C-alpha cells in the first residue's frame, strides 16, 4: 500500500514561507531550504531588534538632552539629578523633543531646575 502524504498542507506551508521572502535576493526567494533559513533568521533578527530599538532611542534621547543642556552650562547627569530632586516628572523622550523642537520651553525647564 502506498504511503499517504498530505501534499496539500505541505505545499501550503511552503507557499506561505516563499510568499514572505518574496523580495529577497538570489536563491533566498525561490529555493525552499534557503528561503526557510532566511525567513527564520529574519524572524530572529526582528525579535532581537525590537528590543535593541528601545535602547537605541533611549541613547539618542540622552544625546539630544545632553546637547541641549550643555548650552546652559550644565551636564546631562547634573540636569537629570536636579530634575528628579525638584520632582519634575518629564521622561527623556519628551525632554529630547522639547530640546530639539521647542528650545524656549526647554530653556524655561533648565532655568527652573537651576534655581
């Protein structure tokens, strides 16, 4: 008796992966084993980089705040310490945005913290 194989499900599974790697270069887009490996590796990178993205943005915000605060003769760490001591609860994302786009508002915050 011949072996029964569910070709329909197997082909659907392969088609799903090949559809997801459609735009890739070379054999990654049309050879099943290469495409499967490329897809799995891409998923690993996507998972990892969703976390790394948060680190990168935090570092960028810190750089922007530091650049904005140094214009007024202060360092980032001193500024953040005084913010905390004065109970001003603005996160780094908002502070970085203010430093870039609203320098007058940022200046008032720095002056309030200095005094």
